């Protein structure tokens, strides 16, 4: 199991999973919502994700049709997102985890949309759009 908190600690969640597949997304929406070069995310079964404290602090923003980004209204931390096309999944933000994680990122995707100032300096697979298994 893994646990995570937002920056202010008001939102706490638990994940009933052993491992996570970390994906690095370079789309404009992830860059804007994280204020960084990319979003470090992992998809998990919605049934394995539980908000254990601070649900009243959560707010949603529809960043694109059918996609809700959920964040802490006190500190602004992006907590997770969900998409109507995949109602059985949520995408958590890896940076909010408080428990150690043995996995390394698996790949970069949406690199056709990466920031012009960013240079990807690792040997992970890179996909111009979505990874082929997801497209």
C-alpha cells in the first residue's frame, strides 16, 4: 500500500497497490497544471484509491472535455485526475506520494508537445503522442 498527501497535508489518500507504472507526460495541460516540464503520473484502479482525509478540500477543474483535474483548494496541489472515457481509473500525481517507491519512470509521452526549452536527457522510451498500447 502507498499513501500520499498534498503540500499542506490537508488531503491524505491511500492506494491499495504494490507497484505503479510511472509515466512522464509532456502535454501542455500537464505542464500547466504542474508548473513544470512534465507531469509524473500513474494510472490506478479507482477502487484502489481512497481519500482518507480532506475530501471537503478537493475541487475539480475540467481541463478538457470529460477530463477532471482534482486539486487541494487550500494549497493548490494537483492530487489526481479522472476521465469519462476510463471511469474505472484515476491518474495520481507521483510527487504527492509519502511512501517509498521502488519503480522508476517507464517512458515519456506526448513529447511532440514538450516545452521548447526542455531537453530529455535519459534513455527512457519516448512517444510523440500516447504510448502505442494506449493510443
